[in-house]
């Protein structure tokens, strides 16, 4: 399987998935990083690992369909057949869903359907819940709404800050995301 990762930021999940590929645990090729933020730290992580990158600004295209068509063309060049969103801060539109629907998954830092959208960790703290977590789900045309594949809970401690909670959430993500990808991609 040829896997593309879409990311907009730090890329710690990208790194965790790349390490699973390198170690041979995840039997897939990391075929492409798609990034919509030219200054994102994830880009140098991909370059260091020799993963091809497609870095482009959606603003440079006439509309979302134009942008997604450019991404699609690049993915076809690299033979991509599965997509993992890892901190990609943009809704997937009908062009990409039409081509890859059912083969795109996302990771979100809450127990969906609670706290979709931006700042899920801060939302959970503000709501006063005692348990939050991580969700991996298939992507549909909504915001963090597709069918759920896996979830893991994380307790919120009294006095937790968003930073401290985010650290614990990230360390769970870095194990859960590679392991879900192994389940989905290894057997074929
Ligand atoms: C993760 O917390 C993920 O759940 C969310 O965005 C964050 C990405 O972090 N969708 P990183 O760029 O992988 O470090």
C-alpha cells in the first residue's frame, strides 16, 4: 500500500507513522506528505526521511476543487491508495472524497462525537469533563464526523493545563495511529 499523510503543523504523528514504516511494523510505503502550510515543521521531518513532499498553498488556486485536483494529480503520480490526515487543518472536499472516499482516515484529540473541530483539548478542559481521549475515524464530508475506527480515553487530572493534557494525548496518538494503520493496511 502507498500511504499519503496530510499535515499542516508539527508532524509528531507523521514522525510516529514514519517510524512504524521504517521498523517494518507498518507494511506500507510512505509515498507522499501533502502539506498546506509552507512553514510547517512537518516538512523538514519528511525531507530528513526522504519522503516526497507536496507543499502548496490552497490560496494559490482558484477554488478548493482546483487545489484538491492538484493534490490528486500529485497523489496519482506517487501511486497513493490510502490517506491518513495527521493535523491537517482543512476539510476534505468533494474532489478528494470522490477519488478516495472510504480510504481516508483522521485522528482527533477527543472522544468524538464530543468536542469536534478546533481546540478539542481546550474544549474538554473548559467543559469540565473528567475523561477525554483520542479518536481515529473515517473521513466524510463533515467536520470530524465519519465512522469511528478506534478510541482511547485519557483522564483529565485536577488542575490539568491544556499543555500537560496535550502531552499525554499526543503520546497515546503516537501509538494508536500506527497501530490502526497496521490493522487497516498490513493484511492486504
Ligand atoms: C494531533 O493532536 C491530532 O489529533 C490533531 O492535530 C494534532 C497534530 O499534531 N488532529 P502533530 O502535527 O502530529 O504533532
